[in-house]
């Protein structure tokens, strides 16, 4: 099958790996490879090669980078720089296919006074360096290189104007680094606001790292955002890869991955390369109809002269725009297997608004993708609870630092700070009319706060003992509280009088929630059980048993037909209310599952855990469909906006992460 998908072309004149290739009209300019100085032009129509020139004899190529400086009807100007043995050269190339005289050659890169320029400081390690051209006048060279560096070189002044550190713990080299704007030219023309801001946008992938990088030219500042990211129409394909030497084995991959820039999505193809391959180069032909894959290593000691092409249409979904409307970026990749061991397997399942038919079930399941918008260091201690306002514009957070804060979701700015509790705050929630905040604390009180003034309105403290959860009834008339003594107490908001106690748990009540019609309450407890209560009678309707440890949370599904629970036994369980039996058990978390919630459409559940992950689960399949490593201490609470478009997650280190869907 792979032999039919990939068409073999005339072999390279010499085996090459880590080659650098640039497109010029119907030519693919192959600018040397590791320890190979020869440069060739491959004619995509003639299927022939012509020798252009060699790099100077005193230049050793190993991990160099070639970028296109200018492109016009008379030719193209190339810049070659970096590598283990640094060099900086340029070539003004005129098509060798139209000229009898071979005068194309690499010459020193010089400034306006013809002084030779070497790009890179002595301390900069440029092996596997990658760069893109940007800036309002295409005068900026953005350089990313080992270990985790990014620099900007001004091609007009021949000076570095910025050095910064990439926000990653992984070593960066032989990576994928592309400009978003160069592949969105028509869209960027329409986006006048971005042009005014002189923003340059780039994507970087390496090992476990995925970054969206933005540079504001006016302010000379970088911003970094962890992928998944949102961009306009585009796809990046990754061919093959290796495992970075796994034990005594040097394993090379045939795998092909696709990253949808628009949908911040990883997809693993069932189609593979004809042979295992890494250190190859992928490039498009001029009319975007074929992808060429050039050279590479088949094994640790084998370099190939293979050159093959594959139709672009085979690698795009029918749901995508036409070829003329989409710009594709094709880059080689050198560490796919190493990525697959940790990070990329999760993204294989990350598909935004992508409908997939699962085998055997024949059901179409929507798999969601998340984009991390911001990480806020809002509190000084664990964030134990987050709740969105009805319109999703604001959220309230409760923390072990004894404070409650209201935040603007779009900007992350603090709108209000409520101070009064003198011990850990477990919960803070909006009232249905959103004029009031209710909270409970280890200080044995329940408090109501005026949202506008930030002042305390009411304090309930009589006979209370460790109030672990508190909630309003849907009509806002009642308050229900779960206590450490195992009781559930119901209060009238207006009279502040306790009107009922629900008795049935033998140990502390960790969570309580009204059903959407206000007729039932679900509670979870340290006694490992979940109780369903009739509010009017105060009697237990059903008791759900199955968890082997504390049940941290129990919540109704949006239609009140199911209950989802999470536990210190590391599991999530879904219970059928009508039958009273366990319907699904979701396993995968490696630590306490602190919080769980249904999406508004009831098809997906999100959970957060002490294992520092956030996971999405398909309800129908009972399977994990996505996992995000938070790279932070344990995730303790989660909420979803009512429109299902935004997620907020609080962690033990006081941070709040906001994701869009």
C-alpha cells in the first residue's frame, strides 16, 4: 500500500541526510547534507538533477540551516548558516536549467561595508538550528537553537536585537520551526489589526514541546503559549523519526503524523512510509500538488539516496478547504518515536469538532480539543474550587490561602477579592441571580458576600463543624451544606434558619448538589458512598456503593438521569439513577481524582487529578479520549462554562489554567 501511495523518483546523486531544501519555481534546491557539501537542483517536471556547486572546502556541514532571503523573477537569494561548525554564507541563485554558465556559488555573507558576518555568538550551539524570516519588512531572522533559546538577527543592521529563553524543559535542536504568517498571506492581508501591531507568529515542535510563539516588533517582546494552539488554515506533516536510541536499540519509524494548525490537532495515519526513515526532508512542489520526501537515514548507519513523492490530496480530509485555499507546511521530523513515548500519544486523540466513526460501535463520537489560553498565579495556596458565572465571562475561585476571588475570564484580571475567612476555603459559588457569592471554610462558617461591594452579608456559624461543601438551590431560596460530621443541612436564605437535616452518611460529606429541578440532592462522603436524597421528605432515595475510598465529588448529568463521581480510589464512575446501578467505570488516572464534571451536551466528562493530568472521557464508550499533562502540582478542581466553550482548572500550587474548546 505504501508503495502505491509514494512514487519513487530518480535517486539523489549522493546519499544525504539532514539535508536543507528550498523551493524555487519548479526546482527543489538541495543545499548539502550532513558532511556532504554538494548542492543540487531537482527539476520537478523533468525528474532530473543538476549539480549547482559545493560549499567551500573549509566548511563542514552538520546540522546547518538554509532559508530563503529574497525571491524574484530573476532568481533567489539563500542564506546558509549555523551547524556544529558555524558558517554564514549566501548564494544568489539563478536557475541552472536556463543558464549554460554555472556561476551560482556560496559566498561570504557581508554587511554594507563588505565585512564578513558570522551569525551566532561563540557560546551559541547551532547544531540543528532552525530559523524563519519575519518582521514588517522581512528583515528579521528568528533563530531557535539548543538548548532552549530564541534570538532575533536584524538582516538590515546585521545585529542581534533580542535573545530570549523558550518556555520548555526540553533541549531544542533538529526541530520543526515554522512561521504561521508566511502560510496565511491572504488572511494576514485582511487582518489589519494584527498588521498594525506588527505581530510575528511562529510554531515550534520538538520532543515533548509544542509552542506558539508571538513576537511584537514594536515592543520587542516575546510571548509563549504551550500548544495546542489555534491558527488559520494549515497542516504540518511529520514523516518518520527515531527514538533517540531506546536502550541498546536504534529504532527508526515509518509512522506519519499530521498536525492541523487550524484545529490544534494531532492525527496518526494508518498509511506509513515505504521504509523506516528519519533525518529526511519534506517539501512541497510549486503548485502544491505533491509532497517530496528527500534522503534520510534508514538505520543508525545507513544513509539513503531515496527521493519519493506523494499526492497532497491523500493527506488532507475532505472536510478541509480546497488546495488553493489552504497553505500546507511540510517539515521533516527527527524524534517522532521519542515523542510518542510520552506526549504525542495524547494528541493522537485530540480532535476538535472532528467526528470519528469508531470500529465495532459504528457510532460517531465527537472528540474535543483544548487550547490553553492562560495560566494565572491567582492564589498563594491550593485552588480548591472554581465556578463560572452563567454567561461564562467571570469565575469565582476559593483557595486554601483563605481568600475568594472573582476573575475576568478573557483577561485573567482580578475583579474582586473577598477576605474574611480565617482558615482554608473549600468552596465559593455564585447565587442563581449572581448578586451573591456563597462560601464555606475550615473555620466552621458559611458566608454570603455581596459581589459588587465585596463585603460580607451573612455568616452562618451555629453548630457547624468543617463545612466541606455548600450550594444554592436552583431558585436561590435555599442553601445546602455538607459537613464533616456527616450531616447535610438545609437553610432558608431569607430567614437564615436551618429548616432540615439530612442524616444518612456515617462520615463527613465532601460534596452536595441540587438536581436542575431542585427536587433531589446528590451527596458524596468519606464513607465511600453516594446518596440520592428527596429534598421535600429529607429521605434517601438511593444509595450508590462501589468506590473503595473517599468519594470526592458526585454530580448530576445535565439531564439528571445519571450521576458521575470521582474518588480517592483513582476511578470515575457513572451511575444510572433510575436503576440505581453502576453504568460505567472510567480508569486511567494514577492519583486521586479530585473533581469531575459533565459537558453541557452530556457526551463528554472532564476530570482532574493528583497525578497532574486533566482528562476527557467519552461517556458512551466509557473511554479516555484525551489527556493533558499540566506540568504542575496536582489538579484539584474543574468547571465548564454553560456554553461548553471554556474550561478552568485549579491546582495545588495556586494556579488557574483556562482552556478554550
